C-alpha cells in the first residue's frame, strides 16, 4: 500500500502470488488460449516452479530463471525426451540471465555471477563465480533482467526500492559492465522497474519495458515501452512523471513530463509488461520480421484485470512504433488468472518459447502445421 491515497486504504486489491508448486502438465491452460490466425501452442516443458526469464544456447538447451524461489533450471532434450535439471540453488531472486559465448550470466538482487562453458557442465554444474557485487540489496524491485549488448557488455536494471519515492543515485537506472564485471556505467536513469529488454536488430538501440507506479488510479498511469537513444543521457522521468504524460502528484511539482525521454508506446495501465524480444527468425510470416513481441504479465491493482497476454509492436524503419496488436490472449478468464506470461525467447527453428511463472511452465508457439521443436 506504499504510496496509496487514504481513500485506497480499504482496497481489497493485492498482488497475485504465483502457485507454490508447478501445475501438472494436463492442467495447463493451453486450450483456453487464443492465438493469431495460423499459430499453434503446445507445452514445451512443465514442472518449473516460478519459471521466468528464458535463454537458449547453441546446443538447444533452454535456461529458465526464477524470481520468488532461488533456482536456475535447464531444460535439455535427448532422444526426444525433455528433462528439467536444477543448475543452481540458494540464489537471491535470480530473475536475470544471459548467455554469451557459452557462458551463463546470472543477475541476483545484489550480485552478478557466471558459469563458463555451461552446456558442457549441465550434469555437474559448478557454483557460479561472482563478477560484480556493487549493487543495492533492496528486495522491492531488486530483481533484474539482463542482456548482452552489441558491444559485448552486460546490461541490466536496478529498480526503484519502492512504489513511489525519490531514489538514490544507485537506484532507478540501467547499468552496464564488461563481461568480467569491470568498468560499470550508468546508461539511463529515471526508470522505476524493468523486467524485459532487447536490442533492435539493425538500429542496435536498446528497447525495454517499464512498469509504472501503483495507486495513482486504476486507469493511470500507462506502463511503457521505451528506447535508449542517448547512452548515459536519457532520463525516463521516474519519480517526477508517470506513463510519459502524467506529473506525479507527490514528486511532479515544478516538473513537466516534456523534460524527460518519452516512451515510444504506452502499453496499458498496470498491464505489467515483462519480457520482450525482437523477432529475427523465419518461421513466422514476414509481417513479424523485426517486430517486438511483449509478454504482458497482467494487472493486480485494477478491479477489472487487463494484460495476461502477448502483444506485438510493429515498427517503422526509424524504430518508432507503427502499430500494437494482440497475439495471444486468454490468460485471464472471468477476471481471474489461469496463467501469467513472463518472458519470450526463440528456438533455432524460429518458433517462440513463452514462460508462465504462475503455472511453472514454458510453452512453444509455432506457425503453420504443428511441428516438432528444432534444436
């Protein structure tokens, strides 16, 4: 309730917890989901409690992080049979993972670590080696998302330690480091919380989703899709401006939203956009090439929930958003969640993987006649 007006004190709205154990494979809601025409969905892997961020290595192994439990999983396949392995445990909300040249990088709340040559060590993975720990330890919005940039540096978020407050110089920002943890740089500020980012395939600019403050109203502010165009200079407005267009009633005095970097799209009030990826594969129709697929986790502080879906942002040649369209719906049924999409990744054959942290599952979305996933 931090930041809630006194009139909201009796509100029964509250965050929706993930299920404490993974949903049985025959109980997963795939038959309740509606996809764009020509697409199919199937269960790729089940039994991954709190499945969050996804990465795929060159061998076709799928790595899955968690936020509310302490594990990193790997989904492997042999002779057509998938196996879920636990690679690491005892971690501090290890939501952020990245892969680069065979190394798995793991972002916890207060440190970043790595496991080299991970694909060769799945049977007996070593303890991760810490490469960077100059990070706040705040649990609120402390979980991270991480990616490797075209410059071979790690990029990750440090969220605001609150719903709405004046953050310290160490919070509410995007930061990057070298692959060995050296030379940290702040690349953008004024960012409340990021749980998804990716690089434009041709412009090489960083795009990211941002979750805005709670308790302003049920219908404001809009969550955002942002783009970094001036490394180290962009400021996206938190805590002065919400949604790109609403001065904050507490911190916005004396400020205009025009002072700050505008979002390139608004994604709905409290829709909770998380994972996002550009599509560079060849399985999906040409209209989806270089478009952004965004998993909207879904609202909790709205009487009538929105989100619980996947949307696709089609871009103009200059990287601005041309249109925003629905791709998968149905995770909200009768104003209740049957699942919550969290992150998106691509298999080599161009099909999509979609994690569902509510059910502890990963789905595969393909186009055309149903196909077996290619490694």
